[in-house]
């Protein structure tokens, strides 16, 4: 539900990690967030959430009063974990409302 969300604590960078039950091939990641300026996505194929490597980093457009919706193509990127790092923001606090990963 986009009515629920994760919010930052006010200082940057902030990060969160999403784990999969096993290593999967990811073709695309989409995120709905609010007031995020710079976002980096990293992946790990390790059994534990360590040894991350950068997939993509992007400056997002500021959308006043509405959610930012961004898609990141990651052609057949294997991953056991995805780490999302919010490097900077347009305000003191940001929110993440939805993260979707497509693949096999």
C-alpha cells in the first residue's frame, strides 16, 4: 500500500537492504519515493548481506507534492540482496513507499 512507507531519520546517507530467499536474476527495479535527490542501488550475490557492488546511481527529479516513480533496468543482474542508499534529499526527511523487483 502506498499509504504506508519507510521514512529516514533525517541525516544522509540512509540505506535499507532487501533480501531474497535465494540468488535471483533481476531485470528491473522500480521505486516509489518522496523527496529523494540521489539514489544508489547495489547488489550482493553473497549468502550474507556483504560485498555489495554498485548497479546504478541516479539523481531523481523533484516532484512537488507527489511521489517520485523511477525504474532502473538491471539486465539479468544476479542478486541475493539489494541495498538502496539514499545519498541526498530535497528535504530533511524522505519516504520510500514501494520497491518492486522484476526478474526470475
